[in-house]
């Protein structure tokens, strides 16, 4: 056994001499993105017992002639590949096991335990969502800019921020950021996934842009992610990030509703003209049925409706105003990202994050 294993508290500990149990648990560990420390008997596991993230004991090491178990600790699970004998249940109770699982029947239960412990048992990160009140409102640009500001703000604390592209028909947020060639997973790579995902493994596989993790859509794909995939991915990434920023599509399908219902704040971006406000009315009505906190950012050009008039018409709190700025569009067209230059979008993003950051972190 490599010495480094003994100093890795995030590793599960598997104790078994059964090749059948070993193969079954290693398969589940691979799916969870973790590599366990393996010992063949309890005596060899004593030095790792208290520091392992979770302990999995094969029923073969709990027989009457087995070495006594170390001190009681939480997160001990006993596994078998056939219905266990009555003596196994009493022995499992004596070592403080959470349950006796029979594989493969209880694969899903053990997989969830392994994934949760691999992700460090963290809580759910807050979700900050953006949606355009009409086409071309600039919600994607603002979402990306706010995510970059949040990532820069939290980098000194070791915090992780993730930007999620929720619109399969939006052209890809990685393109907006100027990092479309960055290696890593996109939504298309996750289309066939099912069940509980490892947040830690997913985080390691995502491309990064300016210190920001990004989950984007590829160009040319036409099939949105299934609702259960969106639910599984969102659950996984919230366990391993400090903040998740999502750019939503205006066609709020069931997958988008999954995100809206979990959003701490939903920001609707609306241009300051009569038609845009009219279009945004329907979007606001729909998201308000799911979201608990909806606010508006007004994109305003000279001579347009005042921002407070737009906010009053939509009956939403005004969060910020974004002015028209050709420098921003040039920055995106040149592939240098939404906050590379001193634009009004960058200034608005800082204002939005300065307002929402303390609330969301609280």
C-alpha cells in the first residue's frame, strides 16, 4: 500500500478479502470518481479507520473468527453479495454500521454514499440565474460578466464559481467568453448520464475561463438535455462550488424550471422600450410562479424609457442599469470576453455582484 494513501482522508476505506465484493465496490467507486484504500482484513485497516471518508466492510471480514473492529465511528457500511446470515446483522450492529447492503440490489444506495463523501459532504451552493425578458436583451453577457466578477472576488478565499449555459440554442457561453477551444466537458458529453453524479469528478473535468469553471453547449447540437440530466448535474455541481451562475433560455421548459426553483435570486434583463417591456411581462409572470426572489436589470440607451419606469411596469425591484456600449460588442467579436475592457456591461456586473454577493453569501 502506498504511504500516501494513509494521509488521504478523502479516500474511502474498503475492507474485504472477497474478490466478488472487491470488484463490485471498485466499480461503484469508479463511477463516483474515487479510489479507495483496500485492506484485506480489519487488523490492517486500524491506522486508516478514523480518517477515511467512509468505511465499507465486506461481510466476509465480520465472521466469528475475524479480528475485532476498531472503535465505533459514523459512516460504516457493511456489504454482501448474497442475503447475509443473521449473525452478520448482529455483528454489523456491534460495529455501528449504518446498514447492511446487498449488491447489486443496493448499488444505488452505496453509490450515493460514495459520491456524497467524495464531494466532502458540502451543502448546496446558491444559484444566481439570469433570463432575458425578450430576445437580444443581453442576459447571457451580463450572466457571464457577473460570474467573472464573482470568481475574481472569491478567488482569494479559494472559492469556486461555476457558470452554467442553460440555453442549448444560445450559441455557447464559451464562445462569448472567447474560450471555445478550451478542453473539457460540455453538455453534450453529459447527455447519456443517469443517476447520481460525482461533483468532484465533474468539477475536475470542466473547462475554465479566467478562473471561472464553465459548463457550456457545443455549437450545432439541437437536443436539449433531459430534465433528469439537468437535475443530476445541478445537484452535483452545487455540492462542490461556492456559487453557480446560470444563463437561462427564454423558452422556460421543465429543465429550466428545475433551475429557477432552486435560484436564490432570478434576474430578468429587459431593454428599456415598450415592446421589450411587453414581452418581458409574460416572462416575469411565468418565472414568478417558481422563483422566490425576482429582480430586474434594465438595458437602456439614450432617450429610452427611464429604468424606474420599466421596473414599475414589471412590478420588480430595480437591481441595476446597463447602458449601450459598442466597446462591449467589439470585445466579444474579437474573442476577448465580456469584461476584458472597461464597458458598461462590466460596470453593471460589478454593481450587480456588489449588491447580491453579500446577500447570497449570508
